[in-house]
């Protein structure tokens, strides 16, 4: 009997949780006006809004089809704009992928959200070239900062492809320089690193990076 009772209680809790989640989805959707009818025929219209209790990040690919009436951007804390493609030899941009004029960036900022720019390389050879060329690393940091200032961006997401253990120190040094440059500014910039689900190559010094991002 106790087992059956516990199962029934668990099911009731799950049902209650699903009902609350369903209501939250309705509130977050565009249909967020509710009407409460009291027995005396008084009708009260009111609007509900939920405040975030956790940070919500969304990864937006630059060539994704963006339509203002299909994106509920008010639910986001941060939009990660993907991506700025770096030239490994110079650190300058190969392609900014519409960072300068993408309307979704302005929309997120208007709604009070943050926007972070992803910096990426295509393969392990480009990553190695970039991290072992001091001038390229410096150019990348300075150019990224300029791009953030142009669109009132809030930070950078470093997503380098094919990082290996031989470049662990160089990568940490790069993030250290990036962190120092951004933190020297009056604005509080955010630094994010995209890492593999499993760091099989043992390329990331997590303890050192944790103090920098």
C-alpha cells in the first residue's frame, strides 16, 4: 500500500508540474493576456510577465531566417551571434557575417538582452596558426573589441576548432590577454568559451581558464 500511495503522489506532483510549465509557456508566448470573469459580471483584463530565475542563452546562426514575429526574444538573457570568422594569419576578419547590420542584434538590445559575438576557426590548422602567431592574436582581440563597440555588444564567445594538448598553454595565454583587454574597459564584457562535451585531447586547462571567463 505505501508503494502505491507514493506512486500516486509522484504522479500528482508530475501532473501539477506539467500544468505549471504549460501555463508558463502560454505566458511566454504572444497570447499573454488573460481575462478573469467574476460572478457579478465584472470583467478584468490583466497581463502577466515572468522574470528569469536563470540565464537563458540562444545560439543564432548568422544565415538563419530571422523573422521578428516568429522569435520571442523577450525570453532570452543572451543571444550568441554565430559567427566572426578569423583569418589565422592576421587575426582579422575573413567574414563578419552581417554582424554590422543584422537586425536581430538591435532587436535583442532593444528588449534589454545581451549579445555575444562568436569568434571561430574552420579547422585545427587554422587554430594552430592563430594561436602561435602573436600579432594575429593581438589583432583578433583588438578587432573583436572594435566590433563589440560598434554594435554595443556584451561579450565574446571563443569557439576554436581542433584545439589539441600541444596548444593548451598558447590557448590559455590567448584567453588571458583577451580577458585583460576586455576587463580594462569601463563596460563589463562577458567571455565565454565553447568546449567539447568531452575534452579527449586534454587541450583545455579548465582550472586556469575558469578564472578568466
